[in-house]
């Protein structure tokens, strides 16, 4: 039986509705934008298809100037935490969200998520992102000032103190504090959890999962990144930590940790070597990586890799990685084997980029079945 057939059978017999999850901490309003290449009339235009084509246009403007027209395709909830959480909510888990989703009222883009969540704690107003979408990737232009208000002190104030945070965290199947790069005080939030909350959490039982997404750490210093890796490792006191990276982030973290990446190897061998050697430096339960066309992880020292359902013409790519993370973490929380969890991750993102929304449980079962039968577009 294929991995896809096994996953479909497992999903049909295992539902995630009993799972309890607590996720934070960012929140963005994402404006999805296309760039006009040629405008044909008031309604019709062809867009700039690739990042390389935009780069050429910008380069030609050097010393001269140019006009670039942006067209809003969609305004939606954004941020690693909310997209990740929203995908998990669509799968039916019992989820509490805390983060920058609006003050004094929840921002309208987050209200559907808030209505489906068990509880929400809004710390401050959301940040803003202009997401320029292309067929070969995306450019995320962020306005992050509001995220400065996400402090440990404000978390304690809004969430009812360390005692209530401990109550929320203990016994949950998945805990997450996402977007370390863009939330400037994130390391102090992790330190606050370790210092103030961990001593209040009851011992005993199987440790829940804790998921971390750095969100493109290129702009942060090597010392900051190393400190963050140390803090993630310390979450192993109360959880089983999972670090999720895209391929670019993998090689950045590998360099910071002194891992030598074999550039002469085949792409598959290069990925395997980087994942395995970086994992050995981290002292965590799991490292999971999601390149565009595949996914890989190390769990308990063992390496796994699967191909993904590549989509040549995606409807939406902003949030694809967060949807992969949601599917993978759901698989882990359900107790699926690592290969099946990876396959659920790439199926979740595969559905998302084709449909512009996160799948339900039934959606992903149908998607996996179509993929297994070779019927995916």
C-alpha cells in the first residue's frame, strides 16, 4: 500500500476534533497584490509573472525612475501564527489564539477565526503586509511597528497571568509561539514562559508538542539566532519541540550553527545532509523542512523525506508554508508516522495553493485520494 493510501485510510479513521492547541503570537493584515505589466483596459491587465521580471524592470529604472501599478487581489488574515492556527481550526481542533489581532476590537479579517476558536486573547493591533505574488515566489513587504507591543508583560496582563497561561499550556497537544524574526521581543517571551510558566505546569503524562517558526531570520544577527536555538531546546523541559524551516532558512541556520553544506552533492543528498547535520546541533525532538517540491524531517534522530504535489500555477502562495506546518503538526499530534505526517503537510499546502484556502478534514481526504489516483491538476 502506498503512503498516500495509508494516509487516506488513517485520516478516515482518526479525527482531530479531540485535540487541544494553543497558538500565538503575531497577527498581520495581508494585502495580496499583483503588479501590472501591461494594462489593456480599465478591467483587464497582464501581470508581471516573475520576481526576475520585476527585478529587470526595477533595474532599468535606475537613474531614471518608473511607475509601478499594484492591484489588490485579496485582503486576508496574515502572519505565521494566524494562518497556521486558522488551518488547524479548519481541521476541527480545539484552538486558543493569542496575539496581535486587534485592539480594542478584533480586526474584521480575524473575526471568522476568532468565532471558530475556543478563545482568543488580543494583545495589540495587527501589523500590515503587502504581499506581491508571482508565479515563482513572493515578496513580503511588511510594516511591523505594532508588533513591538507584543511583550511578556502585555501577554501576562491580557492572558490572566502566568497561572492561566500554565493552565492553557499544560495538557495541550500543541503549543506554538510563531514568527520569531518579526516579533522583536519573542526571545523574551520564550524566556518568560521558561522562567514564569514552566514551574507552574503540572508534571506527568506524555509531553505535548511545541512548534516554532522563525520566519526568515536573515535580518537577525548570528548571536540572536544562536540564543533563539538555545531557548527552543529548553522548551524540551515541558514539550517535544519542533522547529519548522523552509529551504532558505535551513541553510541559514546551518551556517550559523557551523554545519557544512555539501554544495556539490545532488539536491536530495544536499537536503538530507543539511537536515540531519543541523538537527544534530539543535537538541530538539524534530526538525522539519519544506522546500517547494518536497518535504523532509528528522524525528528522534531518523530522517524522512516525501515528494510534494507540485503546482505550476498556484492561486495563492502566501501562507503555503504555514499550511504545510499545520498539516505536519496535526499528523504528529494524531500520532501518524513521520512520513505520513509529512505527506499530510504537503497535501494541506497543495490544497491551499490550488484553492486559496485551507482544507477541511474532508477536503484533504479527497485531495489525498485524487493525488493517489493521479488526478491532481
